């Protein structure tokens, strides 16, 4: 692998930490003509951006997406960040963590996939820009995000290797802190690792108040073991992550997290057979439970309106691929799938008769089969062609509710339950995906890419099986009640993309333009269901409509005067319905960032300006509230002393939102917490005020 010396010192330091595990994986599918670049906290291979937790007092791994062009976060709470990529979010974006598709237990995605393993135990978060390969996930309509957690490494010689890292930080804006420790002991054949982290903080303050309640507490533990043969042809790894989240706020949702806890186990074998065939087999199992309520963090909610909801997600996933050299490339044949069961009940602990079977024995099982060829068509011409067939089988048990007037015989709630129980709930979808990407290398540091994709997504279990008007919507946070529709059909997306990568010695520019048409895009529209309307006259029903999304995003940077660099990032997406005149909901406004840093082996000192435009192209169907634009200014400093005995030590200080600008975050949803100070019910949540942070890490 070639590596560009953007700045020798920094590059080497970062490369030393991450190269053994990540750079090769990030670049596995790309023909390495363009060099891989290492910028502070970022790894660029052609077509992929990898982010490494580095600066600032970050907590949720989803926050790292702010460093990826086109990506953003729907943050319903400090630990509940839902990935958004180019205007699509939630179940439309595939999130894989060490090969596992974590399924939220919470029907409102409070335990979103990127919340299971925090940033501090994440090695890299990488996003394939543009059209995700069919091999990257089962349903990848909106793109594919890959989280790799810390896994340790094998020793390279006969010695025993003891490596590890501790990373810790403090934020003033919420008196929040995180501490973490990860250690790995290995020889050439075995490695054993363990680690853990703890994060906690109060509600953060901002110029005009305190954003209540955004307090949080999360403890995570991880253990693992890896084995490889002497010839390194066969490798086996097993890992277990346990997440123990305590009371944490999600002010844009109807309730807050009381707890989320549970574990994910994953095991993987990868090997080379007969010196040329690659075999990779993965298996994962998750069992997580979650409780939320609307009274612990929301002041004095009167007894009749108190609610608690208990949710679970349990199931397994697998993936097996066989890699065969074919022509001037490789053919990858694979099967993958997962079987997940969800349950959710809503109760009032102060009024025992009250119970709603929100989701009862809901299953969503996916069986995927794919073939993908990548290779060279001719000198400087690289080609990828992939096809995938998915069978998605969904079902739901019968439901009931009691303890409130709508559930009396003959009342609307009872009718909705009876109608749902009488409906044909077993659904089978057979979906077909195709991806074709051509890359042409114009020179040793310049490439142009043209891609096309047809991608599908079957409805989520909420979209199909939400049987009475509730705000259990996978975290939409629009304040509206929805009902599902068992007869929804899968979404089909057609996307095209043109990308250009120029990655030279002192400059990189990587603009991309995309267009996408989504046939049968699923969103809420006013329902005609009279029983639902009798419960809430503003109820929306999930419906198949048509939509398109288009935009541009880019990363660029320039290094000058040996030790200085300037970096720039821009993201723009526009999303519209095309069957009627309306905008899509919760689309990130035009945003960008420019940074100027003095960057040497020892010092990193600089400043960033982050700008968000107003978002006035909002959706009418759910009365989405527009937001104003804003600019914030950050100062950051990192120091890595160059003395022998403290090699690996890094201290950081910084001030985020230096001018204490008050602003509303378009993607953070609408406030529902009556105790919020400075934000009315239905108003967008604010961003954090001025934050002084300090970090201390040590790698050995
Ligand atoms: Cu929840």
C-alpha cells in the first residue's frame, strides 16, 4: 500500500495506530492506484471516508458522521444518534458494526445501531461514498456505514505483544466525562483483549437555557479472542460487547431512556483455501432489552398520562462469502441474513389495568443471496458489477389493549385491534438489487467514477405493524402519531452518481454529484382510517409515495508551508416528493466546514468554522418547522510530546462554539419535554453552547 506523506509525522503516528487493522479493510475492494491518505482523524481511500475518533469530547459514535461529506446525524438525544446519509436515515441506511446489523430494541430507535459501541471504543467509522456495494449489507438503499471496534492485533515476531489504549475526556457544557481502557495481549497466534468505557453527563447548557433533559449515562464492556495460523491463512475471532445504558434523555421523543442493556456476540472465520480462494463466515447474536418512560425526566406528569414502555429485540445474523479469482478480478459469492423478533408493550405503572400490546411477536427475517465481480476491464479501467436477491419475511402476532376508554368494546381502539388481528399480517417480499460502477484512472492520482444502482428496502416493522395511532416511528421525532399499513410494498430506488477523486501530494479534492429516484418511498400521509382519526384527528398513515433526492458533496484540502493545512467539506441534498408537491422530512440543510491547522508531529493547533444554512424546504404533510442558519467557531489543540518515555501520550484542549452562539439544530427533532429550559414544546432542540473540553489518551 502506498501512503501519502501529507505530513510525515502525523501520518506515521496515525498509520501506526490504525494500519494493522483498518487501512487494508477500508481499501479491500478498491484497486489501489490512488494512494490512501491520512489526515488528522480521517483516512481517505478512493470512494471511502474513514473517521477515527480523535478530537473533542465526543460520545456517541454517530457524531463521527459529522466528519463525512453527505453524512449527518438525527440526534434525538445524546446517545440516540440515527445515521443520515444524503437525506435518507433510519432503516434506509445500512449500519454494520463488526459485521453485525444491530437492531434497535426501542421502537423509536433510542438505542440506534451506532449507540451500542461508543466512539471511544470505535477504531474507525467508514462510509462508502456513493453507491454501496451489494456485498456491503442486506438492505443498503441509503448507503452503508461500517463501524469497526477495537480488536487488538497479533504480535509480528516471537515476542509477547502487550498493547492498549486509554482515552478520557471532559466537557464543560454538560459537565460530561468519559473514561475508557482497552488492552490486548498477543503472540503470533493468539490475542486476548478486553476493554470498557463509562460516559456520563448532565443536560447541556446553551445561550438561552438548558436543553432538558439531555443527561446520560452509559457503560460498555467488551471482551474478545482471536486466533491465526502460522501462515496467517486462517483467522478466527470471537467478540462480545455489552451495553448498559442508564437513564438518558431523548427530549424530541415521547419518552426518555430508563435503560438499554444487552449484548452482541459475533464470531468470524476468514481463510484462504488452496492459496487462492477466500472464505469468510460470520455469525452474530443479539439480545437487548430497553425500557423508556415519560415521567422520570419530564417533571410532574399527572398519573393518568404516565407511560412506560418495555421493548426487546432478539435474534441472529450471518454472512458467508466465497471469493474466487475470475478474469482480471474477483468474483464474490455470498449468502447473508438475519432473523429478529421485536416485542413492545406500553403500560402505566401507576394504573395497572392500562396496557397496550404495541408490537407483539413481530418478526422481520431477511435472507440474502448475492454475486459481485470487481476487477480490471482494461488498463486504468476498473469495474464492479453486483446483483442481490433478498427475501424478506415479516409477521406479527395478535394485539390487544385495555385499561382506557378507547379500548372498551365497540370503541375505536378495540376496532383497530380487531381489524389488525383480522388482517393478513404474514408478508413475503422478494427484492432485487443491482449495482454497476466504472472507475477510470486518469493518472496516478486522479480518478473519475460513474455508478448506477437499483436498490430496494422492505417496510420496517413499525411501518407495517403499528396498529394504533402512536409515536413509535423509529425515531422520526416529528411529534405526530402514525399508524402502519400491512399492505405497504417495498421501496425501489434508482440512483446515479458521478465522482471525481484527486488525491495528490499536497492537495485532495473529491466532489460527487448524485441523483436518486425512489419509487414507492414510504412516508406518512393523512389517514382515512376513521377509528384512528377518532383517537387522533391528525393521525398519519404510512403510505407508498414517490420521491427523488439529489445533491453534491465534497471533501477537499491543501497542505502548504510544510506544516499548515486547510481542509474543506461541503454537503448539500435536496429531497422532494414527486407525486405531489412537497419536500421530504428532516433533510439536512446545506452545510460545510473549513479548518485551518498547524500540524506537526508534536502539535496540532487550529480552528474550524462550521456553517449550516437555514432549512426552509420543509415537509408540509407533518408541518415540519423550518430552522434558521448559523455559524459556529471551534478552537482545537493537541499535543503529543516527543519524549521517549511518554511516546503515545496525547493531550488535547479546545473550545467548541467559542462565541456561544445560540442556534437550533434542524435534524435534532422537536422538543417534547415540558421541563426544557429555553425551548417550547414543538420547537427544534438547540445545539450546545460554548464548551471547553480536555482529552487525555495514551497508546502503548
Ligand atoms: Cu425507547
